[in-house]
C-alpha cells in the first residue's frame, strides 16, 4: 500500500493485516494523517525518538523509543456496512520504551572505561615527554662534546706535532 510520508507499512510482517507504524500522534508525518481524527497534537518532547550513545563502547546510555500502531482503513466494495468509512490511517495505540543510565552503572563506566583510558593516555603522553627530554639532553650532550673537541684542538699540547 502507498502511504504518505511519516508512516511505514508493515502489513507483510502481519500476514497481510493493514498495520502501519508511525511516531505517536503522527509526529513527523504528513498533515493528511491528522484530518478526521480529533485529539492528535504532535509534540517533539512527547512523541519524538531520542537515544544517547556512549562513543567508546556504543552502549545506549539514555533512550526514549516511541512508536504508534495504526490500522489503515479503506472502503471494501461489496460490503454495504463499510461504504461510509473514509480511507484513513487510524491510530490504535502508542508505546514508549524509556531507560536511563543509573548512578551505579555510570560509576561502572567511569571505573572500567574512563579511568583506564585516562591512565593509558597519561602514560603515553608521559613517555612522549620523557622521550623528548632524552632527545634534547642527547642533543645538548653532543653539542657540549663538540665544543670541547674544538677547544682541545685549538690549544697545542705536548703531544701536538710541531710540523705537519
């Protein structure tokens, strides 16, 4: 079945029953869905979809998943009782599945993920700093030894030949 924007036909998953999924109150749906149905007022904070994902693990830490189950109703030729029914998508019910990360789980994330990560980065950057310090020290030592060699070669000693 061809539907306006904002709804998904799932009749093939429901053995041919005219079942349609959408956001509650047809939020983000075509305005034609609201015609003929009183009491529908789409609202982003009440009817939208929201999910926060922890970037290191991909774990959902906060979610509000909302959907609405609808029936797509049409006239059926040959059944006189259904001749006055308009063609429409009729909302049956909507569901909200919500969860948030508890303080206990937030502490687990901190101790099992962020603390080791912080320690690892501190170690890595500390080692990089130590390496740079060693490199600068080596350059300074090389400069110092070259200066000493130049100083020694410019002053004759008793082992310096008189004639070259």
